[in-house]
C-alpha cells in the first residue's frame, strides 16, 4: 500500500510517526513524505540564505519522525547547539543536510543521502529543488513575502504563491503522487505548510490524475495569522482553490479540555469545531466527513494521536468504509 503525505511543519511528522509504528508492527506500507521547502525562519532561514538552498528544516523533522527512536544518529539530528556563537540555535540535522548539499550540489540527492544515513523505512522528498519564497496576498490588498512573515500581520489571506512561480517538482515527486493509494494532506498549517506544495509545477495535475483516495486531515485548532475564524469547511474551501478534488476530511470528535482550550485562546487559537452542522457543510463542499477520536491526551498541548490517525488513514486507503464506521461510532453511521 502506497501512502503519500503532503505538508511540513509539526503536523506531517505526526502522521509519519504513526505510519512508522504500523510498519514496525509488520504492516506492508510504502510511505512517502512530500515536504514544503519554503520555510524562512530560524536556523533554516539562516542556512538557506547562507548556502542559497531550499529550506531543510521541515524535511529534517519528517526524517526524524520516520527514524528509529533508539538510534544515536536520530538523537544527534535533534540536537540544537547552545554555544558557541555562530552555531547557537542551529540543529545538527540542518547542518548535516547543508553539508551534504554543499558536497553534491544536488538538493534532492542530499536529502536522499540523509534518508539513507538514518535508514528510514520510507522516503522523504522535497517538493522542489528550487530555493523559493512563499508570498501572500491579503484580502485588504496587502502583500507579505517570506513564510515566517505571513502569519505575523494577522490579516485574512486571499491567496499564496511562490517566487519564482511554478518551480519544477523534485525527482520522484510526481511519480509518487500518480502511483499512490492514498494522498494525505496535513495536518499542518494550511497556507504555509500544505498549499505551498500545490504551487509546484505539475503537482495539482498529478494529484488529480491519481487513483488514490485524497484525504485532508483537519487541524485541531485554528492558527493565528492564517486561519483565525475558520471552521473545517473553510480549510477545505481554501485548499480546493489549489487542488481539484478532496475525497475525505478527517475530523476530531474528542473533547479538548477546558483548561487547555483557554490557554490556546489567549494566543488567538480556537478549536476547529466538529458537529453535525460542520459535517453537513463539508458534504455540501463535495467531501465526505469522517469523525473519530483523534486527540492525543496531553496536559498542555493539543495534538493528533499518531497511531489512531495512521490506522484510520490505512483503513481508508484500503477502500473499506466499515473500519472507519467502527472507529467513529454512531455519528458516522447515522
């Protein structure tokens, strides 16, 4: 079974870690992550500017999520330097990817070498090899350039694009999409992690031509500066401006604790609601809603449970709708 995940940030690694668990349990899965390379903040931003290369930070996070937890190299790649000056804030994983790129001059090859070093049970591919800048047009006519700058203005986004526009897809990307049994979008930042992948030349067409089940995993919380005030259907409508079809939307049916929700509210983030009205709106958008208890229980953070999420994705990829009904309970069977 070929499963392709699309995204970046902290969302896609959650799905990948769950799929890794299933592989370790013996399930025959072929997993590919296609990752945005438009990040412009922190260590990634400094290194991409210094070496004129695509952003590597989200790729590193996805690699680590697929790597063996007990491996020394996995821990080393997570390490961030605190001292001396000049290295502070940089993760060793980012530096390794930068070194491999400088040695080969081929970004996709550098990523492949890093995957081999970590002995990953899957593939991690950059969406493009071009150093790109993500730009946004706001509904009030303002423009922002650079992924890290886009949410900071806290304006409603009208559309996003890459500069240079329509960069070529990295080797293997379009083929992975065309051959997939399931194409999974998210979870993750809508405008800065998921949609940038669809701005790569040939990407939307490859998704459209694929026979895969196209799954969107709704975020648990809205994101300040990107999706404030968005319900799940608003996420879907925005994504449909860039991809021609979504088959299924996975929604969380678990309750978020009041204390945790209040902490998120202070930063302007609210729960993405999952009720009958929301599901009806999603159906009217031409997408099938599937609600399940996807929340990982934590005291301070709201996160998807990797194992539950991965199992549901695999059930949908198999084309069996009985499995989701069993997981989702009465709401999906009404």
